[in-house]
C-alpha cells in the first residue's frame, strides 16, 4: 500500500515538474519574443526620430523630395534615362529645375520641381494645437503653396524652351490629398498658373502614360521604316520584272 502511494506521489511530482518546466520554458520563450519586439520598437522609434530630424530641416526636406522624385523616374524608365528625362537641369534663365521630362509633341519639355510644404501642414492637422492655431497654420500653409506655385511658374515655364506648363511634385501623398480634397482655391490657382500638382503615385501614373506614348511612337517609327523599305523593294521588283521581260524579248528576237 505504501509503495503504491509512493509511486503515485512520484508520478504526481514528475508530472508536476514536467508541467512546471514546460511553463518555465514557455515564459522564457515569450520573454525572448517580447525582448526582440522591444528592440524592434526601439529601432523603429529611432528611425522615426531620424526621419523627423531629416524632415524638420527645410534643406533636408528639399533633398528628400529630390531623391524621391529621382526614384519615381528610375522606377518607370530605369537607371538609364535614354534621353527621356534629365535631373538637375540648368535652363537658359540660369535656374536649375529638379527634373525635366522630354515628352513627345505637343507636350514638349515639362519641368518638374519638388516642393515640400510640411511644417505648417503638420501644425494645421495636429489636434494638439488649438483651433485658432490650426486656422492660422492653414493660412500660412496656403500661402506657402501659392509661393511654390508662383516660383515654379516664373522659373520653369519658358516660352520657346519648355512646355507651357509645369508640375509641382509633392513628396507626401497626405499633403497632395489635403490640397485636392479641402483646398479647391489652391487647385484653381495652380491651374491659372499652368502648374499641376503631382504626388508620387499620380506622377508614376503620368510617367507610365508618357512611356506608353513613347513606345507607340517608336513602334510607328519602325513601322514607317519597314513600310518605306517594302515600297523600295516593290519598286526594285518592278524594275527586275521590266528587265526580265526585255531580256526575254531580246532572246526571242535573237532566236528568230
């Protein structure tokens, strides 16, 4: 009887130790995962802080926009521009535009310049600021955007050199959406100046259409070359037929 009791106690203790050990291992595994997640959060926080530091400086924002604009072009046309676009192009008036798109006629050379009105946009949408502060920031934001439009219109639309319109590239989709959804007056103003807003997504769509047009032009060009060569070949066949007919007539005359 005592032996059976001891055996059952041993079994219970063994099972208990196994469960305790399994629970301990589970806890250790979960703590390891939590630690890894914490490190990822810390890294993400560091990355966010770094991005905030970059975007808080106007010059850095400009560089960020230029790099993003370049990446959009490369994503559509590849590393080799193939004469389709140029970056940091100096125009005849001495100004340097971030990029110029050599679009087919009748569009012509379209200047695309990056502008990033971020600072007052953030204050305008941040609920941490009072309503009056946000209203004031909205006024300044709209003023900033109009200045950017005027800047592009005056520098990058040159009669006889560029297209009669230009594009203002806005690196942030949220700002682009804000302007188009809530500030119709800015859209109307930009249209009056022949300056069009574009975000990374909409610019990619525009460039994709241009790429398709260029490919069609190239295909039509080669089609015309092939057609011209076939026409020349047809003329040569006609000449060959005439010569052959003359040869046969001469042979017939000699035979007689």
